[in-house]
């Protein structure tokens, strides 16, 4: 599993891990029931603390993306299509929010932004 950690990013390392694993699950790079690297193996590979990886794995499990079986490892959870759709929707909303903020910084009003959105949808 290829994860890229940006140590100069303002995003905490555990969140970078979470985001990348979620993306791999959402785009089906990681399949249902596929085992993730052990906490120790991933921490060694990324040269980070095992506690950081553990925190990321715990968060993924709390959000329903993974399941941990004691003594066996952490696995990609069975696909919950509603959870997947909601996660994808949140990602798209975040991108729209960034675009709207950028447009407003450039002095665009809501009507201009709506026109641009309508134009893009027509393509």
C-alpha cells in the first residue's frame, strides 16, 4: 500500500493516512475484506510512530471503513453504500466550498458563481 506523508503539511500525519486510505477504499483500490498492513509494518514503512498509525486505524474503524479482528489484523469493511455515498458527497461539497471561497475572493457574486456552475454542468 503506497501512502505519501507530507511532513511539512499543516494536516496531521494520522489525518493524511486516514484520507489516503479512505480514498483507496472509495475508488476501490482497496477491496472489501482486504487486509491493511499491520500497525508496526506501516509505521516502519512510513518511518513514523506506531501510535500515529494506530490512531488512524482506530478512526477508520470508528467511521466504519475498517474492521479490526484481534490477532488477525485490520480489514477493509464490507461496503456500506450509504456511508460511501455520504463520504463522496462530503468530498464534493468541500471542493465546491473551496471554489466558492476563491470566487468570492476574486469579487464574484452568487449570480456569477451560479452562471459558471451552470456552464460547467452543460459541458
